[in-house]
C-alpha cells in the first residue's frame, strides 16, 4: 500500500500539471520547462524543483491544513477524470466533423480541410492572425468556463 501511494503521487502531480497547462502546450515540454525555470536562467535547479513540489502540494491540499487527505486525493482524481472526459469528447467531435465522407477514417485531405475552431474563436479582429493578446484572452475564457 505504501509503495502504491508513492507511485500514485507523481502521477497525480503530472496529470494536474498537464491539465493546468494544457495538452498542446505539454507536447514538447517547453512550456512546462519555462514554468519550472523560475528564474529563467535556462536550467532547472533543485530549489526550483522543490518550489514546484510545494506548488503541487498546495494544489492538492485544498483546505490548506498541511495534509493531503483521502478526500483531497479523490478530488484530484475527479479533476483528472473530468479533463480526460472533456478530451475524449473533443476528439470524437473533431473526428466526426473531419470525417466528411463518414467512412470512419480521416484522410489527410479531410484533416487539413476541417474547421479550425481556434482561429474562429481567437481571431477577435478577423484579420486571419492570432496575436498573443487574442490567444491569452481565449485561454482566460476557457479557464473561466472550466471553473464553472
């Protein structure tokens, strides 16, 4: 049981980090690295790793009493599950839209011709480009929706 708890904790911490950061941003790890490199010197030292552990503990210890209870672990599991469910639903919705001939497969042409929801949602001024400000506004909006 004790070994199981030790294996579980890093997985939850990583999953919460992925959920908070977003899957697309975690693909190459650059965003996670930047977040962990607190002083932006291009390296992650032991103190920065310890700071990340502290932040992870604080996220998990929702009542701030210094202990991650079974109930708080269950809350973390439920958050991770909600993220998984949202991602699965999105993948299926995107696949349904892209598979225009409804053969169950998505060809390269179908994939490339599929709508780009990020562009339509983020390009506030309609100029066909997404600025950092427009992107940040959409990310903020998505985060706010997830909190509700």
